[in-house]
C-alpha cells in the first residue's frame, strides 16, 4: 500500500508550475502540479490518455481552441495526442494521472 497527500508539503516555484510525482503505482503515475496565480503550462500533448483533476483552485483548461474553467473537484480526461494548455486563475493544485508508460520528466519539461 502507498499513501500520499496532494495538500501536504506544498512547494511553489516562482518560475513555473511545480511538478512532483506523488505515487508510482502498478498502472499509473499520480502527479501533483502546483500553480501560482497566473502561471501556465503552454500548449503540449501527452502520448497516452490522461486525467486532470483540480484538487484546489481554478484552472482555465484550453483544448481545441476552446477554454473550460475547471474549479475545485472538477475532472477532465483527454485522449492521447490532444493539444492542451492550462492557466491558473488562482493559486491551484492539480492532480495529473499518467499512464505507467508516460514519464514525469515529459511533464516537467512543459
């Protein structure tokens, strides 16, 4: 059994969203992305399907030239290779669920 918290030991990065691996399971990688207000993750895509959940805060989630506001508790899934971006409307904590085959470094380099 593995245990982690999205809300403990939060560390912000002034330069860009802070990305950290919280759990590496047999089937997924659970990533925490911590945003200061106004920080962005520019257009990017994942090689596998992903799930994004706003644990705390509000994120503008852009996909296919459409923007959706995702608030605390909202969750969205994307198929592989869908170009998307995120902008923090306020200080936010996001859960990113990756395929076991995906890499954390890919996310850190966005």
